[in-house]
C-alpha cells in the first residue's frame, strides 16, 4: 500500500509542478520570451538555439558593415552593436522570429528550444535591418522566462531559470 501512496504523491507533485509526464520522462517546457517595446520603432527579435555557450559564441552570421562590405562574423563579434545590417545566420541552427510594434508587448514560447539549449537573441530594426543588440541566455533548465525591453534600441532584459526544486514548489 505504501508504494501506491508514494505513486499518488509523485503524480500529485508532477501535476502541481505544471509539467507533463510522457513515457515516464518529464517533458521540458520551452522558454517564454516577453519583449516590451516602449519606443516609436518596430523591432524584430530572432531567437536561435544552439547546444552550448561555445557553439553560441562560434555561430556564424553574414553581415553588411557600415562601409557596405559583406562580412562573416561570429556571435561573439555581435555582442555589441557595430553598425551592422542584414544580420543573417549562416550555420544550420533552429530559429524563430517575433516582430514587436511600437508601444506594444509580445509574449511567446521559444518553440525551437530543446532541453539543454542556449538561446541567442538578435534584435534588429526591420525597416533597414540595422542590428540593435544581441543577447544570449545560457540557462539550460526548464521553465525559463526571458525578457527584453526596447526603447530607442535595447534598454535591458533579464531571465529567470527554474531549478528542479523550483519546479516542485511552483
């Protein structure tokens, strides 16, 4: 009888934690991204997911420099804006885009994320495809919440990463 009660208790904890169990394994929920645009410009945010921080830093992008040259750069060279335009990933990595109009907020799940992935965000003005900012979220745990605030460019952001214990008390 004790094993039956333990099984019921485990099932209740999983239900309270808000995760699904399929075939005996916990299914990880993708990160939630909230982008708040407090400015007068529309922004496009593209999320890319890769397996590790090292892979993220070495992800290749084709850009147009302020002088009009086409150049290949890595994410590590996109961390700070340098006047690049037309930032386009050249590596085969999953991506997802969201466009945020002026004075609006958009919330979405990063569906291309898999457990353990690192998320790269490239923020651009879609009218002239000017690179505004880049951000990387290295949290690999489930139940992540990412946020980006925009006002005349990148204003800030953050992330929350839940541990396995946080999941039980959510």
